[in-house]
C-alpha cells in the first residue's frame, strides 16, 4: 500500500506518543525502530510538551535524531497535543 501512496505523491507517516516527555526514551526509540522498517516517510510524534528546559529539549532532539538516522529525508512532525 505504501508504494501506491508514494506513486500518488502522498507521504505516509507512522505515529508514536511521548506522554509529554514522561514516556521512556528507549520505548519511543523502539517504536521508531519497528515503524521505520516499513519504509514510511516519517513519523508523527504526539503528546509533545511545550519545551521549557534543556532536558526537555534533549529528549525531543534525541527523538528527531533517531528518526533522521533512517535517512535525512524522513519527516518528523511534533504535535504538542494541546
């Protein structure tokens, strides 16, 4: 199905949630590892906190870097969910 969307110029994103930064980073990365194997175009990261601290920034930067490790063309969409 992904190929049909790609042929039509449609980007396919997968989904994961972060519980506003409270979800274990390794669990989030495990989602990316399993989801990126399906050759999607990127990921929608849901329940993103409004970043105010360096640790919050580091958490989401690690999410971004993990997705981009599958290819710099991969999309990363952060949804604050508020």
